[in-house]
């Protein structure tokens, strides 16, 4: 499946006529009973700003189209997959930034006792923050997602005693 995803990504990149674009695909299989495959497509290109777009909008669209095409092939093989695309480390930096912001705000909640609302973020980013703040070192804090679709944010607060 990695080769199929790589070929799809390369075909999409060729169609976009990006200069010097290359990609690699890595796979991780969950072992929690389900055969759910996770793929990360890492793209290196001199046209990274064009492929990423404003606030990652183009990257999200590219990822969506690639996920649709790959899912169709995975379904034919009776598989289920998740797929993420990163361009020149952009997604990884955004993930790290979201976690660092959450940690800083969690320390603020600890010191003041007041809840703090993080900026709106995607479901994937919210999940990362929830998982990070569910670790034992943050056991005195709780997180919850609030808001409506497209504007959902996380509130970090002290756990009710």
C-alpha cells in the first residue's frame, strides 16, 4: 500500500507541476484489535509555500484528495487507513506548536486556578492536545472541547475535587 500511496502522491504533485518535489511514505499499524493502517506522506519541495497555502489550507485540500484516492484503493483491498501529509515539516511544527501552547496554558491554569481557552483548532490538533494533557504529569487538569464545527477549541481547567 505504501507504494500505491507514494505513486498517487507523485502523480498529484506532477499534476500540480511543482518544482523539485519528492515524497516518502511511512506506515504504522495499530495493534488494538483493528487492522487500521496509519500513513504519513512526507513531501519535500522548493514550492512548499504554494503547496501549504494560507494557514495550511492547500495542504489540507491536498491531503483530503490523496486520502480519498488512497481510501478507494484500500477499500478494494479490504483495508482501512488514515493518511496524513506533511510538507517540509510544516505539519510537525504545527503539532509541536499546539502542544507547547497547551503546556504553557496548562501551567497558567495551575498557577492561577482560572480556566484557559485555547484558539480554535482542527479535530486532529485538539486530539493531540487532549492526549498530551491526559498524561500523568497533568493529572490535576482537565480538558474539554467547546464550540461549534470549524470553531471548536479546548478549555483547560483544574479538575473538580
